[in-house]
C-alpha cells in the first residue's frame, strides 16, 4: 500500500518537527486511506506503527 512507502512519512521519520512532517502526522488523524492501511496490518504491526507515530 502507498502509505507503507510514503515519501511524506519518510520526511516525518527524518525530521518530525519539519512542516511537512507535522502535516503528515496531522493528516493521519482523519485520512481514510491511512485508516484503511492501519486496518490492513496485523495487530502487532498496527500496535508498532501506532506506538512509533503516537497514533491513538
């Protein structure tokens, strides 16, 4: 899925405080594509992603 290889997500990983990084993190709260991506993951992977990116 595109979310796994997202260039904007990579920017967040590189510098979470950048404008692009903060925009990516903000958009994860309401993006239907990202929510579908999370649902497609196993429980372990989902927990890992949620912990890494502080997603509830």
